[in-house]
C-alpha cells in the first residue's frame, strides 16, 4: 500500500522505482536526448542575451563604435531567434516524449488488466485500477516530461547565470550572491505552503469526482428514495472545499513573485551601492542592466524547482501504485507445453476430489466429485452460497483448484491452453454485460471469422431475431453499456445467441433468476432448449422447466455432491432436493 511504506525506506524505494521508470524513457532515448540538447541551447541563449546587451552598452555605445553596436545587435537578434526556435522544438520534443511514455506505460498496464486473473478483481475495487491507468499514469508523465526535464534545465540555467555574472564582474557577482539566502528561504516557505495547498486541492477534487460518480451511478436510487437534497448539499460542500483550497494556493503564488521581486531588486540596489562606495567597484550602465536582468531570471527556475518537488512526490506515489499493478502475479497461467487439442471436445467432464477456497479459512468445495458423460445435460442445484457459480468458474479456469482435478475428455484443464479451453466452452453468466456497440457486435463480439450470417443464424436459434428485426436499424442498432434498449428477457436471449454463435462443444449456464413475464418465460425456455440440443451442458437451474429439460440433477451441499438423479427420483427419495423443492428455495416453475 502506498501509504504504509516505512518513511526511512522511501529514498531507496524512490530510487528503485525511478530506475524502472527510466527504462521507459530509455525506450524513447532519441527524443530524450533531443529534449536535453534543445533545452541546453535555449537556456544558453536566454542567459547570453543580457550579456550581449551589456556588451552593446558598455563597449559599443560607450566607445562610440556604431559598426560594433550593429554587429552586437545582429548577434543578439540571431541568438534570440535561435533561442525561440530551440524553445519551440524543445516543447514539441519534450511533450512527445511525455506522450510516448504515457502510451507505452498505459499499454503495458492495459495488457496487464486484460491478463490478470479473476482473483485480482475479486479483491481490488474497479475504481482503483481505473485510477492507476488514468490519473497515476498522467502524474508520471507530468513528472517525466515536465518535472525531470525542467529541473535539469533549471539547474543548468542557474549555473549558467552564475557563470555569466562571474564573467561580467567577479567582485560584484560574489557580493550579489550574498542575497541568495533570501531566495532560498522565500522559496522554501513558498514550497511548504503550495505543497499543503495542492494536497487539499487534490483531495477536494477527488471528493468532487467520487460524489459525482455516485450521483450518476445511483441516480435511480436517489430518485426512488428521495435523497436528492442530501446529495446536493454534499456536493455543494465538496465544491466549496475545492474553491477554498484552490484560492489558498493561489494566494501563495500571488505573494511569492511580488515579494521576491521587491526583495531581490532592493537587495541588488544595496549590493551595487555597497560595492561602489565600500569596495570601489566601478558601476557601468551595462553591468547594472545585466545584473538586474540576471537576478530576475533567478525566480523562475527556483520556483519551478520548488513546484517540481510536489510533482516528484505525486509521481513517486503514482509510480508505486502503477508498479504494484504491473507486478501483480497472474495466478492462472498457460501450461509450458500445452496438450494437443482435438478438433472438438467430445464433452466428457470430470470433477475429481475437487477442493477450492477463496479464503483458506472458509473452504467452498471439499472433495467434490462427479462425472458428466459426453452430450449429457445436468442441472446443478443447491442452497445459495453452496458453490455452484464457483464450480463453473473452475471449469473455465477462472481460478485453479487447490486440490483434486477437473478434466475434459480425460485431460486436466491445467494442461490445456486457457483461451482455447474457454473458446470451446460457452459460459452464460447470470447477468449479461453488454458492450457499447451494435446488436450484431454484441453477439459476435468481434471474433474473427464470425460473419453476419452466422450472427443472424445464432440470433434465430436463440429466438432473438424477431426482436431485432423490428428495431429501426436491425442488427446495426446501437446498444449502450447499460443495454437499456433491450428488456431483461431479450438480454438473456442475446446471451444465448452470443454462446450459440461460437458453436461451442460444451455449454455452461448460470440461469438468470430475473423474473420475466410468462410470454417471455416460454420464449426463454424454448431458447434454452435450442441451446442445449446435442451439447454437454451444466446448468445452474432455477426453473422447474429447465430441471425437466436435463438428464440428471446434481445437488451440491457443504462442498460435496450430496445427491444425484432425476427430478422424480430425487423427489421420491425425500432428501435434500425434495427439501429444496418444497421450500421453493430455488425453483420458480
Ligand atoms: N470472488 C469471491 N471471493 C471470495 N469469496 C467468494 C467469491 N465468490 C464467492 N465467494 C464465496 O464462496 C461461496 C460460494 O459462492 P458461489 O457464488 O459459488 O455460490 P452459489 O452457489 O453460486 O450461490 P447463488 O445460488 O447465490 O448464486 C460463498 O460463501 C461466497 O461468499
Ligand atoms: Mg451463483
């Protein structure tokens, strides 16, 4: 956890993290090198300008050398133009460096998000992962492309200003440096106040986002339970906090410049006066001009370095979170040497002494065994929380068993390539998720080789076709994420079509419990009938009609197979199944 690291370890941690970040910079090294060189060039130009002006005044004008003045002016013009061009190119280079980094890092993170097994998502809030890929990566980009580069640039610039001042007048320069502690002190104070200010701004901003997010996601509940006023009041508070925090930071900015400028100019005047009267330094107009110019050039780099310290801290915290995500182990892995796959699975399934627990303290399955013959259709029933969905997850290898084995046609699942395995098994979850896109895309899911005719055939088989036909754009009708266009029943049919289009060997279904009207109910029954025809199937059944459709019923209880048989057999037996049935704990006919 980002907040729990030992502060004494922070520098070591920061250094290790920086090294890994720099690996991303190294991938884009030509841009990084170009950025540094360009920055050097335009900073040098900036520092050279007052020096040239000083030469023009003290040497050319004082000496009455008009041709010399013209030459100096020409040089000044060229250097200014060169500096501007370099600055422009630098900005382009450094921003593309930042954007490329963002791209690389985000892509790596996204791949990781796709690769991670379900157990990661079980224990991580979605918002956290989302923030890793968006805000955290952005904080890192800001640090790399604006932070590191500008700190290096600022240090260089400060160094060059020193050198230029020393070159103009050694004694005067040394005396002027006496005012430096004022800058450092003012900057340190400034840094402290903007740091706490930015922290409050960030916090207030996060609160605004959270509040807004909750309001939008929960808008239905807010209306139904009439809690609008409370949300409005909360939001107003967060909004005000943000304003106050922001204004506080702005006050620090507003003070820093005028105060520092005043103090430094005053200091410079005193220095010049003292140098002249006490040490007898000769004061020339050009020198005075150049010194004032340099002292005022000091602020920007100093202030930026102070600001960049915050960027650095924010970036290190972000880096820690991002690396934490990148370093997450992938618990379900492909075997090193996958077993050869037959063209089709016959569909013989076996659970052999399967043990599984999400949390070692609370085992869900303990010694669950059963065999399912090719083409057999079985229903899985049991009390809520008995582990039915878990069994299906194990068959798909969303998790690996902690003991025993699951086999398919005699081969252990762990010897098969994971993606291939999931391709042959169509799993229909209890609730359907619809992606942004058209109806056809939601059925075919962009799987290569699945054309419109296959999609339509699957939709017909799933009895969804008549509903699509009447939509204004047919199969090209857009469904939003929430799928508001489709009713609950239609969404179920769509999930069947999604399974059918892939021509699976095995069908696994977590039957939806959502009640639909009786007309749709019959439709769903018929569609299930089509779905199961000729396939090995496991169904977590909630409907009597589905129970009647299957060959055998498995009753799961306390992590084991408690009973098995047909509906009538099990009822006659008067055991757990008949209890379940009588209590209507799971069946709605
Ligand atoms: N992702 C998870 N992380 C931790 N524990 C889990 C997770 N999923 C399920 N469990 C726990 O495992 C047990 C079995 O859950 P499972 O979802 O398999 O039950 P189920 O039989 O499908 O129930 P239902 O009929 O209500 O769908 C429950 O006690 C549940 O709390
Ligand atoms: Mg379940």
